[in-house]
C-alpha cells in the first residue's frame, strides 16, 4: 500500500531519523524522501513516499500513533495520502480551448491520476469539448446582478461533487473570496506572463509594449490578491521585434498549456507545499 | 570593402527595390539584408551588408548620392559603417569581476571586433585585471561631494579617447543625465533581473522573496529612467525553493556575463536599432 | 492579394535588386523578404511575401514574365503561392494520441491554415478522435502480406483527396519508397530523439541507457534513409538520473507534440526550403 | 564540523532510518539528504550533509563505528568528506583559453572551493594566463616519440602535487590508460557536442553537415572509450541554417565553459556518484 506523507514543522535536530525510524518500525519501506529547510523562517518540510504491507483499516491506527509520537512533540502539520485515492478536480474554462484540450488529452491517456467530475464555464462556447470527452458541463453565466446566485451554484457543485481542487484553465472571471477561503492553496491558475512582470489584464500587450525578448507563463495558487499567489511553475519562450501581439498570444498558448499541465501534475502527485506565499516543489 | 547600412524611415512601397537597386547600380554586391516594419508606428527598418569593390575616398561620393537619391525622398535616418572600422568601447566596472573577465577574454580571443581604450571604475578593486590585460585603468571615486568633478573627468576621458559606446559591466553607480544625453542608445547596461520584473536595487533578493521559479538577466540601453531603457537581450535560468539568495546570485552571474556579452556583440556588429524605446535586433 | 515566392538559384550579384525591382514594377508591395546564401554550395535562397492589388487571372501573366525575365536568366527553381490557397494535409497516426490531439486542437482554433481531408491509421484505436473532430478516418492495416495492396490504397487516397503533404503524427510504420518519391520533402515525421543521436527504434530506452541529461525530439522530412532526412525543427528538455524510461516517454510526449506542430506550421507557411539534405528555415 | 557522506549499496529496507539514526545518535544534525534507487540495478545511493559538534580526531572513531555498524552489514561502498578539506585539481589545457579563463575567474571569485596546484599543457600558448593568475604552468609537449616519457612526467606531477582530480579544459590530447586507471571517475572532460551525437573529432563540422537546429556540449568522466564515459552535465543552444561552422564554434564556446564549470562544481561539492557508466547527480 503506497502512501505519501507531507510534513512541515519548526526545524529541529532529529526529525528525519525519528520519522524514518517510525516508518521502518511500523513495517514501512521508504521509497523516496525529499526535504527542505527554510533557514530564514526556520521551517522544516518533508515528503515521504513509503510502501506498507498493510491494508487500509490499519492505516487509521498508524495515523493515531504518528500524531501522538511525532506530530505532537514536533508541532507538525502533516497529512497522509493513500496512493489508491484519486483527487477530484473541477475544471473551469471560458472561451479558450488550448489548456482544456491539453489537460483532457493527458487525462484521457492516463497521464493524470485524477477524477474530473465536471467542467464549469461562464460561457457556453466549449460545451462541445465536454461532450467530446463525455464529461458533465455546467454553464454558469456571470454578471454583476447574479454574482451571489452564481457563487452559490459554484459552491453547491463543488460540495455535491466532493471536489478536492479547482483548475482554472484560462477561466476569465474572478474567483470569489468565499470560494478561495474554502479551497486554500487548492485553486490552480495559469497566468499568461512571467510573473511578477505583467500581472493583471492583457499581459501580452504589455510585454509587447515593453519590448521584452522573452515571454512567459506562470501557474500559481489563487489567493485574494490578483496574480500574487504562490508560484508553482513557470516557463518562457523567446520572442523578437518581428513578433506581433498576435504572435505573442500564439506562442504563449503553447507555454500556458505546458506550464498549467505541469503544475496540475505536481499538485495531483502531492509534490507541492505552501509556506509564506511560496511553494516547496518536491522532486 | 564591406559596409553596413542602417536605415529607418516612414514605411512606403518600393523602398527595398530602390535601395537594393541603388547598391547594385553603384557596384555593390548585397551580402545580407534584413528588414522590419513596425506596423503600429508605420516605420520601416533595414540593415544591409554589402561588398563594394571600391576604396574609402569613393565612399564619400556614394554617401552623397545615397543622401540625395534615397534618404531625402524617403525621409530616412541612416548611417553607413565601414567593416574595417572598429568601434571604441569604454568598460565601466565596480567590484564584481565576472562580466569584466568574460568580456576581456572574448576580446582577447578576437571574438569582439572592438578597441578598448580604457577601463573605468568607482573602486580600485579590479585594477589588477586591467593590469592582467594591459589596458589603462582609471579610478574615479564617486561621492555626493565630488559628483560634478567626477562627471567632468568622465566626459574628458570619453572625449579624449574618442569613445563610441560605453559598457556598464556591473558598474554600480548612476550614469549622469549629461553623459546619457551625450551617448544616446550607446550605453549598454546589464541588469540582474528579468526586466521589467525586479527593476532597481537587489533584484535577486526580491526574486527570492516572490518565490519565482526562473530568474533572468537583461541587457538594455541606458535612458534616464532607471532600468527602463530599450531591451537588447535577455536570458533566464531555472531556480527552485532549495536555492538561497546566494545561489541566485551565483547562478545569476553566469546569466549576466552571457547576456551582456551577447548585447555588446550585437551592438558592435551594428545589429541593433532603437525606436519607441524598443530595439530591432537584426539577424 | 498576398503571395509568397520561394526561389533558389546559383548565387550571383544583383538577384535581390532585380527580383525586388520586378515586384515593384508589377505593382507589388514587398511585405517581407528573407534570404540566405549557402557559401559552400554557392546557392542563393529567397522567400518574399508581397501584396499585389490584382486578381488571380493576372497572376498567370505575372508568372510567365517572372519565368522569362528572372527565372531563366538566373537559373532559378521557384514557386509562387497564393495566400488564399490552403494546402491539403493527410494525417497519419498509429496508437499514440498526443500529437494528433495537439494538431487537431490547433487546427480547430484556426492556428493552422490548412485542410485536413482525412486521417489514416494502420490501427483502429484512434478512430474515435477522428469522430470527435468530424474528419474521415481510414483504417488501412499493414502486414507483410498486404504490403502492396496497402500502398495502393494509400496512393489512391492521396491522389483522390489531392493531398499536398503528409504528417506522420507518431505513425509507426515505414512509408514506402514509392510514396516518398511521390512526395519529396512533403512528408513530415516526428522522431522522439535529438537526432542524429538515437536514430531508429526505442530512442528513449537508448537515451536512458546512455545516461544523458537532456532528451529531445526532431521533426524532419522523410527520405529513404531512416531518420536521416532534412531536419526542420528540434527541441530538448532536461532529465535526471531520477527519471525512469517511463518518465522519459512522458516528458518526451510534450516535446514531440510541440516540435511536430512547429514543423507543420513552418511547412504550411512555406517557410522551409531543402537543399543538400538540410533545410533553410525562413523567419 | 560539516561532513558529506556518500553511500551506495544493494537496495534494502531500513537503510535510511538506520543511517539517519546513526548520525543522530552520534551527535550529528542532518542538514540535507538526497537519495536515489536504481530499480533496474537494485542499487541504493545516498548523499548526506551533516553537522557534527566534534573535532577531527573524533571523526576517526566515527568512521570506524560507521564501518562496523552500517557499511559491513549493508555491504556499502562509502566515503566521508570533511567540509574544510579542499580537493586539489589539476587543470589541463591546450590552445583554447575560454574554459581556462572561465574556471580561473570563478576560482578567483571564491566560487570554486578547490586548490589548483598547477596548469599543464601540451603547448606553451596559454602560459601567460597561468602567469596572470600566479599558478605554476607545466609545458609537457607530446609526440609519438616522447609518449612514455610524457606520461611519466604527468604521473610525477600528479603524485607530487597530491592531485585529487583532473579537469581537461579543452585539452586536445588523449589521456593514457595508465592515468585513467589511476584516476577513475576523477578526470572531467568537456566535449563540444551533445553526446552521444558527434563523438570524436570535429563535432561542430559534423553538426553543421547534418543540419541540426540545436548544438550542445557535454561534460563527462573520462574512460578508456573515447567520449563514452559517464555524463555529468549537458547543455544546448539553438542554431539556424544561417550560422556557419565558425558561428557554431563561437556559440559552442559559451556552452563549453558553462557546462564544464557546472560539472567541476558538482564534482567539487561531491554531488556526483557513478554506477554502470552513468552518474547520479545529487541536488
């Protein structure tokens, strides 16, 4: 039975040997360990993949002992995930289809170990892609007038379908603070610039005006401040004076879909932790 | 006799055929032509490498005819450079040696077709490198009190040595408006961030705080507004949560020297033109 | 009326000015010109985008005059393409869907100015994607016994649908010499290695065994010699000792689809020319 | 007292917890741990940085206990390095100066924690750089006739100066089997291609002939088979049809020096292990 344990706690001597000793003592074999110490903040982070020859009921007692023997004394925040459990992902889109197609074709090829209970959009345009892939599509238009009603519909869907995290695949509408608060570090956005340069609207236009020689895309967790959440992944590509804004947009599409897919995969594989508005990305 | 002609003018039909016809008619063979139209601004840019079987005195009459037959009717701003003329470059440094070593070892290997009449610094630390390479070193300390006197010394050196352009190889002092005005689009700086992100002081510290996954370096022409001049070249490298600010600085050094050297080479080869605070970089 | 002219001929003085003069004289406005001289082979290459205020019938006489005034005296091989004509592309696939999805979603977004009359496969697996995008799907199984019959069916389809070029989107079957001869430099393959390293079968396995730190993908025109045709585009991505062959394959998929799409776009935009088993890629 | 421990052994359950437990029990604080399992070969690799509040004499008894309690039962090959010990590096060069300047300027800036007892060359050309940096220079010409005598001189120098590892900074002469056997996985070469493509002589010429769109450089440990040793680091850069062989060489220089410096730094920081002709590169 494969498990992944994520831990963060104040940095102290002996954590690694005590945690690895605990796993060994309880019949687990450590497959992979990665850790990080944020020296400025004095915080220790660890991710452990282990293999236990045990069934799921026994996991409960394991968790209780971990809590008592390690988490309490070391003041750990921690979580244990069973490899057999697929997280449930809601896909939000608007009118652009490139990120959606990219995620769905990866999902379809078995590259992403995830459930996709529904696709949600503020526009009807991409309903046909949901049809192509046989995934329920919810069209919830958004206007100043229906703001509260729309938020309520979102919340109902997210709760009814037991959604674990949300992916904004070029969803061009603000996520409300209530939803952000309900899914902390669990809403993944793709912004079409190399953040923090060109946050906000029309980043390709701004990049063109500034005459940059490289453009980028950034995937980050959504926080209340626009485009300012913890960065998960970034990538860039070269441009020249000969490229028009239209060319920037076209080249950017390839970046956006690759960067978003990488970030989604890291999240699904539980390789991300967030601290002080920054991510630790485990290998 | 190799020549490079740079032209920009309002975009009109027939420029290419008229200019190439002029060169052909005057015994020149076109080796390479690159052009660009800024459609928004309606401006045409061209760079032509040609080979004339003529000696330098004849170039003068060629220039006069070009002025009359082409530059005037098409309202061109243009310049003609003889391949045999090496531009004269002043090297400004402070305490970091990596960009200086990189430029000097390229110069020494014949990679940069340039004269380096002197190295100038506001500190004495790198005088030994000037010695290693047998290049005069001028130490002009800078303080609030000697501001004007220092500027005067700079101007004298730049004039006496007939400097064509200045390279700031991690020179950590503001260039005065008077010098900038005297060398428009002829002062090349290297900024240790992916501009426009992290302009100003301590960009690696700012990048670290923001938790970016990629850092960069930018070479640009100096204008009065800090780190806001026309970008010549940029490049980036990956970082992770595991890298400290010290690591950023160390990885950044490799970017800085490569990006600055590329920009200097483009400038020397007369492959840059500036318009609307942006560069056209010819191939 | 937008036109693209492609030319190659022995390198001589005066070609650029004569060709641009011809276009100007005939009422054309040159939008973009790019040229290259292969100095070793003494061959001149040029690509010209022009705008003529003329209708298609007049193009015929233009072509005749170009042939007489320029092509004959300069021994040019040349072609003229109207911007309004979309080339017709046959898509060949086997069992992997990532390149197919990528090309079809770009096609669907209007990114590729092309017709796709059919998708052909030696397996039935991906018929559902052809259905998703409403494109005819032809399943032509391949075995030693039906070799000739299969080739004939291919030829019929290619002729009947007036196919201009073929894209092998991870088509895992040899293309017969007869088809290659019929479509010279018009069959685009994607090979999942950084050619010339790891030509042939199972390149990711070979790369893994050699312990490389970077893997690549290469798109090239198909010639009779396996994986040895003119390279159109390549790209690479980093790997480490921690990546398994499965990881190589997964990372490679992202390379393959991006590299193939770029090559297909270059071909559609008529930005490729082939000479001496190498490509000139115009900007 | 900082120490780095490198271990490899047959993969078994419990190694991590036992090793980390041993360090904790002996008063060490684990700063960083990185490990890897080669599943095909069934081999476990680990690198541990620890901080002991102990002085060097006590290290000896620590090593004895480690040997008895861990190394023997787990059949480990292992080594322990004190952070205060700088490895001693011999620099071999021929006529190109770019890698030499790059390494020496890094050394001079304190970037490389190493001793450089001497520079050795089969040519006298770069003696002046050794002078610039005040490092002894040994000129040992090489010819078929003096082969054995030269090898003897090399061996004497390497022994007399207690050299730990050798860096071939574009040294254009074969290293003899005897020297390779004496320094297994301790001779670092830079090859100017993206291996395994273009092994052997004149790789830029071969890359140009094949028409590749990307060129590379590879740093590897030297083994008897030419350019076939374990790869430490690789990097690449784009080229186009417009680049001549001379351009390849010039662009390649920047790759070579960066790739070699990275490999040297990884070796100095004891972040490399070799197994089955492949490297594990620790983070």
